[in-house]
């Protein structure tokens, strides 16, 4: 029977990802099969999980997914020894308005699955107050069980002793304390973590993190705190219609942000996926009946994309007879022009009139609920799509017919409507699920 745990924290940036990867790799070194999940919409962490465990990880999201979908996704952990769900932001952080089965908070997933929570606490600049924070999280919501805490970035043995005593007095188990150790920090980028597939040394970093955590954390005690979990048999599929029978998927360092569960759902529904690299000046497979450009970092490769004539001409030829869809970065590449962070304007494929700029960065972040005004690949007009948007580009022009009416999680209408022109469509949000 698998044992399940949720790794969470009071806030972002405390060390959830590092601890999750370290625990997963350390237990794997002990011969255990470890399955990871990511609570919430972050599409980068699952690739790190896969690097640590050797098993594909997917997102589970209470705002965008119903309980049946979440149960279906986590059932892949049925043959594992340990199942770890990494949280996002703070334990109870979500949106104000409830979505399909919750607010997107990590606590929703912990309660839904019945898995205890291991908190990562950074007591920098405090001592006994760290225990008050942990106790407050423990008692804030009925239905959750706190397994214990791991202290991170502890300044000294005296500091650790003060915090440990306060936590013990509060009845909270301390599984270990990690001194400051910058060498295991994962590299950062403007959208968060560098993608795992871009980081050549990721295996060494995870191994170092595993050794470090194993030396300072009682791995056996953490494992004993996990809840035995018997996945319930589910006939609930993801109810995802593939965008086509044969899908040409752009896939390289510029086009890499796509939710793993979406690709799995397409394949499960019988679709075939062929990949091509715009950065290698490749066009979509001529035998495909739809082309999909995911998000990624096109702004970092805009000059090369603009210069790759074979890719651009191949995509334009494809779009004359078959649908092409772009998400976020892919949407920008379908546009007319992209201005990079240095203010240099690069010509894009011109299938849509969208013009975007990174010269003045402005963060766009949050859940999106879109009602389609026209069809897009895999979805009919009127469909309600749930997704997530995260980018720093500014719209200079979006002249084409809007693809959808798009609301944020509060219900407010937003300007990032997506576009359609001929066979081309695009959205700024990354698709997670369709309301049924």
C-alpha cells in the first residue's frame, strides 16, 4: 500500500521543491518507488519531479479539476511505495472564489486525499515564533493533519535548539533541521525555476540535495508519518478531446510549457503526437492534421525564430489548410512581431496580428476561465476552458477577432482574449481542463 504525504510551507520560496526532490531521490536510493505530483498550476516542477524519481509527474488542481479527475490522475501512484504531493505557495493560499472542487490551495488536495502535511519552515529572523506559525497552520482548518516540520536555513545550533524546544512544547514533531547550504539551491529564471530539461547538472544537484537532507533529516520518521493510501478504482477519464488525430507539437527550449496530463489525455484518446523543433528550423509534420505551439521562452530565442525561414514558411503552409493553435509563447510566435527585453523587434510568423513586447516587463499571473466565442482545436464554440496564465509580455496590438471571453478567478473580464484568424488561434492561458 502506498504511503502519501503533502510537502507544503507557510509561503513561497521556503524550500518545498528542494525538499520534495531530495526526499524523492533519497528514498529512491533506498530502493523505494516514489511518485510525485504538483498541487496547483505550476508547469515546471513536474519535470524536476520526473528527474528525481524516474516517473512522470502531473499537476492536480482543485480550482480547475473535479474530484474524479484528481482521483484519476493520482491513481498512477497505486504501484509506488511513497507518494509525494508538492504544494504551491502557502498551505492555504488559493483564489477567493471557489472553482470546480476548491480554491486551488494545497490544503484542498491534502484534505481530499487524506494525506498528512510536512511543513517546511524557514525560521530566519525568528525563533519561537516559528512554532506559533506552525501551530496556526496546524489548527487553521479542520480535516487536515500535520505530520511535522522540517526546518530550513537554520542559522546555528543555538538557533535550532530554540526553535525545536518551542515546536516540541506545541506538540509538533521536528523531522530535521537544514543549515544554510546555498550549493543545493536550484537556479532561477524570470518565470521561476529553470526547466529541468535545460539544466544539464540537475541530476547532480538532486543527488547533492538528497545527501544533504539525508544527513540532517530523519527519513524513517518522515516515512512513518505518511498515511497509508488505497487509491479508489476510478473509471473517470480526463474527458479531454484531442485537438486532432495526428498532432504536430513544437518541442524545444523555446516551446516546452505544456501540462503533462494534457499530452497523456490526448494519447489516451487515440491521438498520435509528432514533435518538431522550430529552433532547429523544422516545420510541422506534413501528415499531421493540427499543429500545436506550446508556451516557453520564445523571447529568449526570438532572433533565431525570426531567422528560421524553413520553420516559418512550413508553418504558414500548414495553416493554409489545417488548424494551428498557440498557447502563451506559442501565441506570441503566431503573431506579427515580438520585442525582446533589449527592445529589439523581431518578425514572427504573421498568422495572427498579435504584437507583444518584453521591453517593459509586466507580470500577468492567475487562473483563467474562458468561454469560447469560436471553435479552437479540440473544443467547440461555447466551451468553458479552465487554464492558467503566467508571462511578462505586454500586448502592443491584438487586432484579430477575439477567440473567447476570458475571466480571472474573481470573475473580472480581462483583456487577454486570445485571437483567431483563418485556421490560426491562440490564447495567453495554458489549458488545464474543460468544464463538463
